[in-house]
C-alpha cells in the first residue's frame, strides 16, 4: 500500500467516524492508526459501536473495499472529570484490554480493567527480579502408566512464590507470552529441570521422563533449540528423557515451520508431545506429517467422560492409528481413569494420582512409587 493510499484510508476513517458520531463530535487522529473521539452519546452506545465496527472493518475508499481490523477502548466521561489526559489514559487502558482479542472489538473502562492492568503492571515490575531471586520454582506432576500404575515421568510446571504467596501460571503466563518474558522463564525452568534430572540420576540411579512446556514464542527464534541443547550438554542429561510439550494451537500456527522445528528436535533426541489435543483444529494429515511421539488429550474431554464419551474414544483411536503414546490429563476420578484404561489410553496425569509436587515432594513420591 503506498503512502497516498494509506493517507486516503485514514482520511476516510475520520470522515466515516464523523458521519456516524454526528457533526458535534470531535474526531482526531491521535497517532499512527489511533483515533481519539469525543462524542455525546444520545443513542444506545452498543448500537453506535456496532455501526462503527461494521463500517470501518469494510471500509470503502474510491470504490475499493478494504478489510480493516478495529479495536475500541471507551471511557465514559463524568461531570467531575476535569483532566482530559486522565480520561484519555483510561480509554487507552480499556483499548489495551481489547487489543489482540479478535472476537472482542470494544471494551468499556471499568474497575475490573483497572485492577487487571494494575496487576499486570505489578507483575511486569517484579518479574526480572523474581527470576534473579529464584522466586520461580519447578513443580512436577507425576504421570502414571494406566496398565500397572508405575511411574512414567512428570510434567514440569512453573510456580511463582512472591511475598509469601504462590501465584499460579494462569495469572502470569499469558502476560509473559505477550511481553515475551516467557523466553527467559522457559529457559530458566528448563535449566532447573536438567539440574534436578542430573541430581536424580546420581541419587536414584535413574532419570524419569520429564516434559516441559514450550511457548510458541520460542518458535520465532531460529536458534531456540541450540539454547536448549547447550543446557542439556551442561548437565549431561539424556535428551531421550526430555519431552517437549507443544500445544496443538502452536503446532498448527501457519506462520511457523513447525515440521522443521520438530525434525530438528527429534534429531537431538527429544520426545515431542502435542498438548491440549482436541482444542485446536489440526487435520489428520497434519498430524501424520509431524514427527511426534505423544498425544495429550485435553482435560475438557476427560471431564465429559460418562456424559459424552464419543470424543475421547475418537481421540484415542486417532492416537492409536498414528501409533502414538496417549496421555490423558486432568484425570480426577477413578471412573475416568478406569474408562481411559479400558479404551487403551497409556498414561494418566491428574489429581486422581497427584497434584503437581515441589521438587522435594516429588523425590519422596519417586522413592515410594518405585
Ligand atoms: P497445561 O500445560 O495444560 O498444564 C496442565 C494444567 O492442568 C496445570 O495447571 C496442572 O496443574 C493442571 N492440572 C493437572 N491435573 C489436573 C486435574 O486433575 N484437575 C485440574 N483441575 N487441573 C489439573 P497449571 O500448573 O496451573 O498450569 C497452567 C498452564 O500454564 C499450563 O497448562 C501451561 O500451559 C502453562 N505453564 C505452566 N508452566 C509453564 C512453563 O514453565 N512454561 C510455559 N511456557 N507454560 C507453562
Ligand atoms: Ca502442558
Ligand atoms: Ca495441557
């Protein structure tokens, strides 16, 4: 798109906004492709927003229709608001709550947004120090063979201990994926895992198979596998005992040459799991082309056992057809475990056997299990 064309689109957006919001509104271009608008909302706000999104996402300029993407942040001005900069900041905060979410086109500023952003801000202020101070710890959730209940291995899951409280990954992983701090954190966790595996080999004479979660952000860095390789060499860990968990949605991301990454991982000797299987939309032929070892059935399907077994049955059949190892995650009851076992699922992970355990607790678990 040339500059003149870009200018014409910006001009057309401004004109369209004025047309929808009325001549008495104030429409300005705030920066780049950001518009700042003040208007008197006399009609239903949602109808107006709908109208704006509909018209701008299919914008007609000189008989050409452009497909644009719109995100809107709204702050409702009160009588006591006397500082326009503060009001703009609040609209921007609401906007950042909507950005990146394709289905959510607009957000209205409220206390919830403010709390979330303040929390995120706090996390971002503390994360680097937390890494230096060893506040991130690896927890291990055992994985158990369905056939004889022996220990197969564990999944490494991060926990953050801050100010005497434990913060669970759900609160910081999505943010770390956005700000890419996950790249540092995953490498740190991987190093801790390798350190523990070296210790276990010396103390117990064996290394369990440990899986680590690999964020899709790593795949953008073409050297990421070399960094992992360096760490396993440093601790003398056998890569055959390390399993890289890649979520199904990352594996089918069109912008990533995942097959190449997987093939290079296999060459090193890593195992590869497809995590959260069933929540993405991979086709059978895609799966067939990927050099993977393990399918992890997502918890949402395990939850439906007894209410609707058809999807679990289907996934286990796919996995068997492709000669993969099947792991079910989020198994909480004996009933679920028995059903999965009867269908030929190989390995069970979930609260039924154990919650994720600290390094010390997992060592105790290994001693008692074997
Ligand atoms: P995930 O990879 O799907 O991990 C499984 C999650 O399910 C874990 O949550 C685990 O504690 C939980 N879980 C396991 N069994 C049960 C069960 O029987 N019932 C219930 N209700 N939950 C169960 P957790 O530890 O909170 O981790 C959440 C997510 O955060 C993980 O989902 C993973 O996507 C991400 N994550 C955790 N650690 C790391 C890490 O070191 N690196 C990266 N990139 N992501 C991580
Ligand atoms: Ca996982
Ligand atoms: Ca999972």
